[in-house]
C-alpha cells in the first residue's frame, strides 16, 4: 500500500482543470507530478490552480509521452476531448500506469476491444471516471436495489438531458478558435454521444458484467432542427452556423436489452430548450420504483399511492454508507460530491494496488454505445449486437474491488475514513 | 341537420355501461333506442341505468344484427372487448350507420385495411372514441401547438402507465368466469396493447394524416415477471396464475418515426407497481416543452428555468376553447370531461351529417400499432413499416370536420353551445 502517489495529468480544458482544481490538487495523498496539454496557456492555468489549491507547482509538458516515460508516475488521468482518449489510455497501460479516462464514447468498436486486450495483456487497470456512479441519488438507489427493496428489476431509464447550445456548443464561439470540442461531433455524427452519466449507474444497478450483460441496442434519432434555429436567432439567418447541416438528431432514444431480460432506455437530449437538467434516472422493479423527474421513490404496499417529492425521506433512511460518510465529512469537489468520490475511488485503487471499481470491461461496455447507436440509427433502429467484452466471464465475475468504493456490493466499511 | 338521433349500443361491460351512464343516456338529443350484449344480466343493468339517467327504457337484443337491421337507428356505438370490434364496425358501416368504436388495437393489419376500404366504399364515417384526445391537458397542448408556442415539434412521449393487476386483470377473478377480457391478451400476446390514449392526442399534435404520417416503428419489450410475482403473492406460489407463462412483457417501449422527422415514444406500463397513473404526455419543440409527470410547461426565454408544477397558470391562459366552455357549463361525464366531449363530438357529427373529427384514417392508423409492435418485438425491435392508409392523401388532407370538436385546428366557435 502506497502512502502517496504521483499522477500525470493529461488534458487541461474546462473539465480537466475543474477536476484538477476541485479534486486531485487538494488530495494530501496525491502529488500531481506533471501536467500536460497542447496549449501552453492552459498549462499555465493548470500550474496556477495546483499552486493555489495544493500549495505546489507541478512539472509540465506539451507531450504526454514525457508523462508515460516517467518511472515515478504511478497513475495517469486523461481528460482530453472525446476523440483520441482511448489511444492514449492504451499507451498509458502499456507503460504500466494505472489509467483513468474522462467519460465519453469510443469512435470505433475496435478501440474498445483494444482497450480490453491491453488490460488483459498488461494487467494494468483502467477506469472511466464516471462521476455519476457516485451521485447521491444513484448510490441510494444502488443501496436499495442491493437490499432487494425494489424486487426483481425489469426496466431502467436514464438520460443526458442538458441544454448545451449556450453552455457548451456555442459558448465563446466568437472568441475561441477552434470552437468547443463537442461541436464538430454534432456536425458530423448522429448517435447517442453521451450515454455514460446514466448508463454507468444503471449498469451497476443491473449487475452488468457481473451476472448480466448488455446484449443489443436499438437507437432512433429525431430530425435535427434545433441548432439551426438557435444559430439563426443568435448569429443571423444567413450565418455559417444557421445554414450548415448538423448530422446529430435533436433527441436520440436508445433501448438496450440485457441478458436477464431487462431493458434500459437512454435519452440524449442536449439541443432543444428544456425546463431543467435531468439524468432521468428511473428504476422499475416488481416491488417498487423510483423516478428522478418526480423526485419519487415508491415501495408497493408501503409508500402511499400518488406520492411525489418524497425522495428526502428515502435519503434519510437509505443513503449509501459512502455518502453518509461524505456528508459527515463536509462537502468537497464539484457536483455534490460525486467528482470527489470517483477520483478517490481511483486513487484508493492505485494506493492499494487493486483493480478499479469501474474496470476495463465496464469502461469498454460503456464506451461502445456511441458507435453502436450510430450504426443502429443508420439502419432505422435495427437491433445491433453489443459485444461481450468479458468473453463469457460476465456470468460469474466477482466485484473488481472490495470496500467502500465498490459499486457492485454495499459495504459498511468504517475501518478507514474516506481519505 | 337532425334534432335528435337514435343510437344502437353494443357491449355493456364495465366501460360500456360507464359511457352509457355518464354520457349517452343523459344527452337530450340522443335516444338510446336499442342496447345489446350477449349477457342478459348486463342488458338488465343497461336498461336500468338508462331509465335512471335518461328516464326511459331502451329496447334490447343479444344479437347486434337486430340493431344493424333497424332503419331508424342512425348510429352504432361498439363497446365490446378488444377483439372482434372491427368486424362489427365494418358490418355497421355497410349497414349505413355512423359507427363509433371504443379504443383498442386491431389483431391484424388486414382488419385496419378493411375498415378503411369499407369507409371509402360506403362513405360512412367511423370514429374511435379516443377520449384522451379531448382531455384538458391534451387540448391545452394542442391549442398551444397550433399557435406555434412550442416552435417546430421534434419529439413527443406518451404512455399508458396504469397498474392493472388489482384494477382490471385479476379483479373479481374469484367470482367472475371468464376473467376480465384483457387477461387472455396478456397471456397470449406481447405487444403495445393500449397505445391510443397517448397516441391519439399526439397524432393530432403532429398533424398525422394531415401533412404528416407515421412511417415506421420499433418496439422492444422487457421480460415478463410481474404477473407471476403478483399472482404468487395473491393466489399462492403453486396457483394457476402464478405458474403460467405470460407472453406480455412488463414494459414495452415503442418508438414511432414520422414522415416529417419527429419521433414518438410510447410506453406500455401496466403490470409493475407504480406510484401514480400517467399518460406521460410530453411535447418537445424548438421553442418549448411540456411534461405531464412534472406538471410543467416551459417556453424558452419566457418561463423561468428549473420551473415545475406550473401547469395551472398555462391552463388559465391557454385552455382550449372547448374546455373553457365545458368548465363553464359544469362538469359532466367521467374522466374530467373527456368522455362527455368525445361522445358529443360523435353525436354532433351524426346530427350534422359530417365526417368525424377522428376519422377512418386516424382510427386505422391508431388501431394498427398493436399488431405492428408485436411484429417488431418478435424481431428484436427491428423497424416495421406503418402503412399509409390514406394512400398518399395525407400530404394535403383538410380537417375532416370544422367547428369546436375539430382536433386539427382550433376554433373559437361560440355560435352554438356544447349541447
């Protein structure tokens, strides 16, 4: 067990800096040894924030190979844009570094297979930093599910329902060149481009890769009209962004069918105006249900019917032990603690030399949804098989890691504090 | 224009009696001339309630051909079980009677084509009594949509989310033989078996059959476990209903793609316990949205973000003219007025000798979803084409009927009262 680990940190865009600032730079058992970006300006910002939050200045490089070649670095965190991340992750694993990657989609199925092959060949863990797996609502539901309170699970929904034109896609478009890294994807691709915020936790609810697996998906997209209309209003009807063609349908619904007969409905919903952000998490079982958009948890025969807005009482009763600890400790990191907790889960795995609670198989299974959904959309929603990256081992795989960060079982682990 | 019409009424089960009692028997311009059921007991109940509510006793028969052969009867209302309704409807149209049928699904695509052919051959209108088209929320949304307040529509959702084991499927199972007519369908069939409560209004939102049409669907079902678990609890683990196999998946999601690029997500959700009844109506457009389960209406740039439970103010402002009239008149009929209004829409058409606001093409298009969804489910959600019953006429069809009951345009028609 290591007392303190050295990490290399690749990618200092908005999200990269955010996670560095709120989480890694503030951890007493983490030394951010070297940071990396192609932009010197971003590197400066990164150095500044580690100094501010951690009290020290990391080394830096514009070439991530410098990080991979450094024998003192234990782990690498990859926060670059959507494309290219997996290639760096493979190199990192081949260099023997524990590897974390930000959430996203693979461009091709091959990348996903290569990630798993690299893991199997090297034995080096790789973890998608899917923060929403450690969200408070998601963990409470996981806790209740593992206690059997919802009975046999039958269906889950989730979505990335977040209006992005102002916030991401066209933010700073007048001053930044190139534009936000997501925009070219909306121009070129039509797919479920951001499934993991909901699919991550739902996979854990449904024991995917550990007793269950995703077998196939059907994906159907609407027309694409929102970004043209938005751009016409903001930039003028004749502007470049108002007149170009966007491949991305405004709403994409994807239905995944699991080996044990459950279905998962995913909704990508990022371009049309909406009243509120939602991950639309809902769980349906033979004994009860939950529904984020109504803030309701319902246990049949216990909860009164027509109840709504009763989540608070369930948080009180069924908060996941990790969140109880976290709340007691005082909030740190962004997004209600889940950023902090997912980073801690990775750091603890590195320190303990164990596998990661979101492992190579989980990461590959979640990454592949993007390109498979594109394939299904092209075929009018025809079923597309989801590969079994475990090659049959899903039937009786044990949790990759025990202890409080495990997402496959619930541990009341009070032996060591969160950090 | 007729002052008073004679109707024949076929099918006196729970719903048949309900609509007779709350609506037709109380209308001063309707004479329920003859009622029909295979059960003499039900006929007695029917006579009793017409006497009670209408002050007169209708004739009766156990053979619906008696009704069809009666030259004094202007219109026939068919409220029999799911199967067989369409065959009676065709006979009724061939007999020259205006024909209304209760909501439901066709068993075969042929039935739907035959219904349309009969309409085209005879010119006799047929109308599905889809009460939810006249629901207050649905009509307010229709009003707002036709005013362009949501911008260009892109996606709608709807569901029949109603926990049925106690209420329908196994109600009176110990005393009634045969059991509720829906139960055998759940044993034999796996499909979207009840789409029209949501698809009816959504079709009107999206101008289906009048400028738009449904092109294809993909349908995916979960496993079926709820009815076994329910039955084990209620009747014992070894009981007939606990050990039999149910074909019907517990949740069925169906995505319909329209000619103009919109998608419609339908959810059948009738066997798993849930906190509340919902038709899950939501509308997404380039300028705004609505969401039944959150009781929110949101107009971008107008409504504050993160709003919820603000439907009331929209009802105040955008209630459909017909509902304003209805509310002013004082509530009649069941289900918040929509039963009354859909029956009035039919009766007015008969009196005026016009087509019906839900016409033969609408009826066929909504009826066919059941069997097409079964086909798609069998093929793992593969796309299944939805026929164009209008044979190309959908592109520029006018509303079938003008006036206050029209569901294709909005009329502030104050010339004549609701009845």
